[in-house]
C-alpha cells in the first residue's frame, strides 16, 4: 500500500501557467512602459517588439530543454545540464537574488500607486518616503511575507482570479482607447519618432 504524505502540496498545470502569466504581468508592466517611453519616446515600441522576439527565443529554448529534462529546480539545474557548473551557479544566484528583492519591489510599486491617493506617504516635493510611508512599507512587507509563507494554496487560488483580471483590464482599456481616441500623432514625440 503506497504511503501518502499528509502535507503534500500540489499545483495544477493550469495554476502553474497562470502563476507564470501573473509573474510576467506584475506591477512593472505599467512602470516599464512609462519609463521606456520617457527615454525613447514613441520609438520604445520598436524596443518592446525586439525585446519580445528575443525573450521568445529564450522562452522556446527553455521550454524545449525543460520538456527534455523534466526535473525540479529548473532555473539552476537545467543550465547545469546544458552549459555546465559555472552558468548554473550564476543563474542560480541570479534567481535567488531576484526572489530576495521581489518582495521589496512589490512594496515599492504598491506605495507608488498609493501615493497618488495618499500624498502623505511621500516627503513633500520628493519621491522619498515619509515616516508614514516607511511605516506603511514595513507593514506591507510583513503582510506580504505572511501571505507568501502561510497561505500558498489560497494565494494560488486568488492568483488564478487575479491573472484573469490582469489580462482582462489592459485588453479592455486598450480596445477602448483604440476605438475612441486612436491617433497617429501618438506615435511621434514633438514631431520625431525616436526622441
């Protein structure tokens, strides 16, 4: 008779796919498009298309390798199988550092959004956090940490709903803006495409 572990965690393939989509559509997609448009103007569209094509090549390579070697710890173990120990070590550390910094980046994004509603989170005339903002950041870090540590199953279920929301809202807004206010003048910045 097989032994079944009591606390075995399982995420369905659909749930894993939605987790991946949700990670891609995080809080940075609005900030990154905003800052790239400030730097490159309307020419940022070309950078987004080229970046998307390059990332697609990486994604297809990673998908092919992960189907050939279906093992856990893919972000460090698959590079070990394909490129050796040094690449595996570097990518493993990059992955660890990314996940270590992710929580604070999400808190920063949340506070940046909330600062539009509550300006007292920032020092007057500055983008630095006030004492209230620092207190809110500490509280959010604590809450996000508890949420991630103790409620994986609940987070996965909630993530599925939020992922549909993250896809639906930008698509509806984009279609509404295109259908009501499309203008080729939006593709130029002061008469030039690349400025």
